[in-house]
């Protein structure tokens, strides 16, 4: 029997690290963020409609999405965020479905779906067997993202505000990893135990 485990968490929570650790244990990983980035890369399937809806000023010189410009637009204007999501999200969902139907997924004991907006989207919960939330203090999120991305504190807080809040994610969880104050070895050991619970 194949188990579908959705993993989510706020920006900077470490959810992608947890997903990668489960993949290293043998889980089949579907990364919604990576799929989304591919749709908005040069030649990506979302780019013609993004150019038509938002104009050439949202395109980078190589023809992909100018992420900084779009980030400024969507966090200043909620309707722009909704328009962008209406373009990208169906493409991401189609690719996720394609990967779920692949022979590798069919042979996997555990399919891990790394979905940043799992809680925000009402369609996902019914398609998953379990939900694992990677949680940490909001200040930890800010510190981690600032260190790795170079984004301003205001930009990071804007991203966090646009996501489900901490309590909403925790209410959706079947299991929680509290990723505050853990080094990589401690997190790896914790994820290994969770993987073993799913037969990895």
C-alpha cells in the first residue's frame, strides 16, 4: 500500500530539508515548489500567459519570471497574487498528477508531497493520507530566510503574512516536527524515526 504524506511549513521552517531527508531514506518526492519554479523559468509553461496578463516588465532578460519584480507586485496587490496563482497553480497540479501516476510513484511505499501552500488550498487534504507540518518560531523563520536569501526583513514578513499562520498549519497537522534549535544531525535522526514509522 502506498502512503501519501503531505509536508508543509512556513518559509524558513526547514520543510524542504525534511522532505529531502525522507527522499534519502527511500521516499518518492514530489516538490511543488520546484515544479512551480519550472513553470516560470525561461520557456516555462506559465510564461506566455504571465507575459500577456502582467506585461513585459514582469519578465527577466532571459524570458523567465522576474521574481523580485513579481514579488513586489503580488505583496502590494492581492488581486495580482490571485491572478498569478490562477495561472501557475493549475499547471503545478497537472504536473503533480503526472508524477503521481508515474511507475516510480506506483512502486513507492511512501510518496512525499512537499507543498508550501497545502493548508491554504482546500483541495489537498482529501488527496493525502497524512500531513506532516515542520514548525518553528516566526523569528527563527525570519533569521533563516534573511541569512540564505538576502531578502529584507519587511519582504520576509510580507511572505509570511501571505502564507497560512502557524496555528492554522498546526491545526491541519497529523504530525509535527518542531524545528527550533536542532542541528542537522538531530533533525536527521528525528526524520529517520518518522520515516521508519512509514516503513522506510
